[in-house]
C-alpha cells in the first residue's frame, strides 16, 4: 500500500500531524484478504489505535514514579522515597523515553508542520513538552531543586490518552464498514482452461467464469451465465428478500448464494465493484471536512498563536513586571501554553462526522462527505420523483371493466393478445393479470401496428382490435361517451387506462396503477412534520400525478415533466430561496440530482449513483429519507455542542493558567494539572460525539 494513502485514513489525529509517524507502524503490517482497489481503512485505523494505546501505557507506567519523585510527590504529599541516585537525574532518565519515544509523534508532527509553514496542535504540544523538559534538564545540570519533568511526562501521557480515546470512538463507528470488508470471501472457485481451481478473490479478472454453490459468497460483480438461484443481497442493498437470479441477471459482490449452483462471468472487479465503491464512499465521508470543521481549523491555527503568545506574555509579565522568580514565571508560562492547546477544537467535528457517517452506513444510508452530512440539516424543500421512489416502479392491474356484452375474461384475453409483443410496463402488467385470471391462451395476431403515443392495432381472427388511449378510439370512430363517468373516475384515481375496441365497438377498459411503496404516505407525513415543503415530480399525465399526490398527501405536484426538464423544476424551487433536495433513482434523474443542493439516490441497488447523489439510500424504502434528515440534524447538534465546549474551555482556562487571578483570588494551575485538564476536554468532546449513537433507535420511528 502506498504510504500517502495512509495519511487520509480514518482514525488519524485531525490536525496534529501524528499520522506521518504512525504510518510507519502500519505500513508493513500484514492484512487479511482485502477488496482490490479499496482502502483498508478499518484495519489501518485499528493498527494505529493499537500503536497509540501502546504508547499511552508505556508513558503512563513511566509517569507513575516520575510523579512520586517529583516536587508534587515529595513536597505536597510528603512522600519519603529511597533515592539511589539524585532525584532530578532519576527523573531525567524516566522522562527522556516519554518525550522522545512515546511523544515522538508530536515532535515529528511539529517538524513536518513547520516545514509546511503551518501551525497546528503538534506545534503547541511539542512546545509545551520541550519547554518543560529542556528547562528541567538545564536545572538538573546546574543543580537546581524544583523541575518540571512531571509536567512534560504527564502532558504527553494525557494527550496520548485523549487521542487514543478519540481513535477508539472513531474506529467504533466503522463496524458497518468492517462488515462490508468481511463480505468478500478470501478465495473463489473459477474455471481456468476448462478446470475448476480455487484462487484468491483479489486475482479474479474480467470475464473469468466463477462458480457459486449454495452458501457461497459472491466475490465480485458479474452476470449469470449458467443456472439459476436465489441470492441474498440484504447486506449490500438492504433488501431483505432473496432475489431469484437467472441467466443474464447481475450479481453483486458480497451477496450470498442461497439455493442453486450457478456460474457467472466477472464484469466488475477491484475498484469497479459495487462493494468497493460503497466502502470508498464511506471512507471518503469519514475523512472529509464539514464546513464547520474548516472554521474550527482556522480558529485552531489562531489559537496556537494565542497559546504561545499567552505563554510568552505570562513569562514576561511575571518575570519583568511583577518581579517574580524565574521558576514562578516559567511555571505560569508553561501552564498557559499547555492548557491553551486547541486539541479539543480539532476533534470537535471530525469525531461527530465519523460517528454520524458510521451510523448511516450501518443503516444502509451512504453519505458522500461531511459537507453533505452537515448541509442535509438545512433542507427545507424536497422534490421526490414518483416512479421508483414513491411507487414500486411497476404498474399493476387494478380494474377490468367490460361494456357492450363483453366479459372481463374477453377484455383481458384481447388486451393480453395484442400486448404480447410489447415491452411496455403496462403490457407486462396486463399479461400477468391475464395469466392470473386464467384468460390464456392468447389469440394469434395479424397486421400488427404500433401507433406511437396512442396504442396498438391488430387483427385477431376476423376482428379488428384497438387497444390504447381514448384518442386512438375516437380517431377510429369508436364512441366512449356513454361511459364517460367510469373513465373519469378511473383517471381521477391516478390510474393509467388502456381502452379496448373490437370491430368498432367499445368493449371495455383495463386500468393499472403504479402502487405506492408501503412507507410512502408515512414518509410524506414525517417530512411535513419536519417542516419541509414536499413536492412530487413525474412524467405521468397531470391527472395521474394529481391522483397519486392526493393519495399520499402531497399538495404540490409537477406532472407531464420530461426527464431532461426535471432539473428546471429543481432550479425553480432554488430560485424561490429554498434549500432543495432531489430524490430519484440516480440514473435518469441525474441532471436534477446534480442541480439540487442535496441529491439523494434511492433504491440504487446494483446501480449505486455515487457520482450523482450526495446521499445513496441502498434500500428502496423512502422512509430512509427521514432517517437521513434526522441523522444529519442530530450530528449537527453534536458538532455545535463540541465546538462550544472546546471553545469555551480555552477562553476560561487560559487566564487562570497564566496567573491572571493569582494575586487577587489565589487561583493557579501547575503545568501537570493544566495537562490533565486539557486532555479532559478532548475526552469530553470524543465522548459527546459517541453519544450520537443514542439517536439510532429514533431514526425510523
């Protein structure tokens, strides 16, 4: 793995530069099987967390005798300990490995930061540690009494603990991501030169024939070439019901073969697979920066200057103006530098983003980046495509009405016979209904004509059959006026009608509708309760669109909209000053998704619209839109809480540490206490972000 990849993996310390040294701990580490072309972020984060934990425990164990032999232990707690060598030399021996090994990540991070002409948390931590350590070394050499070794040691220890907890909290949010890695089997059975062999999944190439037996996991994407079987795609797409796959059907890497033995041709390998794209999307989201984080980064940079400036000002004020002893002035200076470290500010939003995107991935809600996670909370208008989003996307016959002495069976047989050669979704629905009602076999056709936009015409037996729109019948002299009430009622219900005429006589009508998804009405109600303006857009006839809109409780409906014109309606709402989300299938709705402020691709399945939608909802349940909105709002609340606590902490703590209130109120902080408090703020921020997990049960209520 290329070293530069590691610098952007989840779990790294935001802004402190320690990733540049931690990468050495993991670059040569052995990994289990991996998805070719996808990063091994979860494994990498785990390795880095383990390294951070090891550094902390070594630092912690060495710090115990340092504190016991320090002025804090000897003078304040009146400990009487054996001193085989002079105390300060013992402290020097114990502190040196803490500063230059366990704390080397901060020194190394400072080097790279200064080389890049940037100020970050590593600069501040290293400044505080080295100031305390080097001044203590000087005092040891010249024979001084009180030193600051414990401040240097505890600062490193507490900061390591804070970052270990931060890494632990972020890695804990990647359970869903690690589960996706584990979906890929380490080995697969393929046919090479006519023989079945077993090879690592990573070695499968395009057009390889892969054999799947019951219980096998699908290693890569492909197309069934032989056999049929039910395949469970729930862990990838979220659909709980196994899907029957036949020759020509696509299979997704990571799904599980249920029943039969099949062979499929590999069409998507490495980074091309759906699973690899999902993993890249989640990793990218966890490593991206939210708009609030960019502000925090700038503030942290200024706080570094404020912290160093506070330390210098404290020293100058106490030593030259107040006339305090050199040791007293240095104590206040080091305390100010240590406690002003904006580490918590740097962790405030990345931890919340990591937890939020992890929760989303766990619930099949893939969020493209941190900006999307934050900005989704701003949505106040949402446009939903009808077909495939609010409805199942496939029509179903709802009514068969016969006129003029024809029977319903006659209507279905004629309709099914003339529609048999059509690929139109309505034709398929009529054929299914005819088969279900026993209206088969079909009648043979002659002189078949397809009249674009109007319907079909053919001879069946010695009869001329027309099937299609009312205009088709009128153009051929067939009157429908006597049944106007029935036709208007069906159209008013949002149904698509196919009118049938036999030898110039109006014989009947077949009505079909694209039924709403189970949760569509609930979704609309929930979106309204969240204060959003809900709009439906469809290419269907205006009456059909209004009927569906009325059924679902949508007040604003745009009907008869061509796919290419949907983006114009999105722009129309944006021009009204609204922050607009567009929800569609992510393929034919691509222009509208791109035009919207937040594009949401729903039910993408094997066509994950990563390049089009900002959010991909892997399941076909529209209620996941509500879950995504609630998750965004909850994450933004955590971001704001973390930023507040991080900022207010620095504002209140710096003056106390610098000794501003020492003469008047007697308030002061030793450097080691400042280090403890600074680390505590980071732990509070990380813990608060983890509490975001408590929102999970309410996402889909």
